[in-house]
C-alpha cells in the first residue's frame, strides 16, 4: 500500500535550512492500522503530510498503491488525493455554510468517482455508520466537536478510498469523544480499511496493529502486533 524510500524533508535553504525528516524508510501493508507517535517536532505530522501529498519530500521515493506520487503535478496530485485518500484533520475542516449532508457530498461532487444517482444514498449510509444521520440537515456550528469529527470521518470515506490518514484526530476532543472516534477507526480497520494516524497521546495506541515512533526525523521504534490483537503497550519514548 505505502512504500517510502529514504524520505528527507528540509524547510528553508542554505544556513537556515532545517532538516525535519532525515531519511525515513517505511512500508505499510494494506489493512494495517498504524500509529505514528513521537514528541512535538519529531517529524510525525510532516511524514503524514508527505504520505498524503499535502507536502512534498525534498528527496526520496514515495509509492502509494503502486504509484509514485512524486511524479504527479499539483493538479494530478489533487485528483489522486480525492480518489485514493481520505484525510481526517484535528480541527475537522468542515465547511460551516454547508449542511452535514452537503459536507459529505462535496468530495463526491469534486471527484465525480461515485455516480450522481448513488451519492445521496451513500451519504446516508456513511452518516448512519458514524451515527450522525439524524443530524444530516444541521450545519457544523450546531454540532459538538466529537460530532463534527464523526462527520469528518464520513467525509473521508466518501469516495470509497483504500487509505485513511488522520492527523491527531482526537487532539481537540474530550475523553468520551476520543473513545468514540477511536472505536470508529478501529471498526473501520476491522472492515479492511488501511489507517495511518499521527498522535502524541499514549492512549491512542489501543486498537492499532502497529506502532511507529519518530524522534528527530528518524524512526527509532517499529512494533507490529498480530491482526485482531489490541495494542496496549506503552512506550517511554514519547
């Protein structure tokens, strides 16, 4: 599903250049639920942004679903993201002037992957999956943070993507809503969805099949767990 070879990322140039990723090699298989953890500044969000094509690596090779996305121009990359990838952000990124149903419909309309006559039905199914169907006519401002994040998960799945990436999706939520979101992600993984999630919370490890720890732009720990097992081990490295 994902193969990174010697990925490096620098910001700035010359004497002011800051190397955030220092040569990351990583392979993630279809169906894994991978946690990328580490302290602030370790490079974990940068790595996720490179996987999702939001940011470009300074060097190295990145192949996702047998396609080297470094070969894509910006228009092609935007199209690729819409068709292949679902992204869940910490701050939801819902459009406040649209209804919940319209927010989930939007990726379908932009990419045109789902036939128009199937879209409303699919949105309904997705909203029922995240227990938000009864709120479909509301706007984001009428929902709690946890409810908005559930809608964001439905939106991430709108185009039948094979890969979902999440950047600290519970970082803005209370304990109860955090548990709800993590249960949703765990259930999606059990259904075969590949999930890559960045977090700095130790508790977010539970349910993952693999934990990767970054430090100073390098992978310092990579532990896999048998499919179906619940990862409850804690790490002292973050």
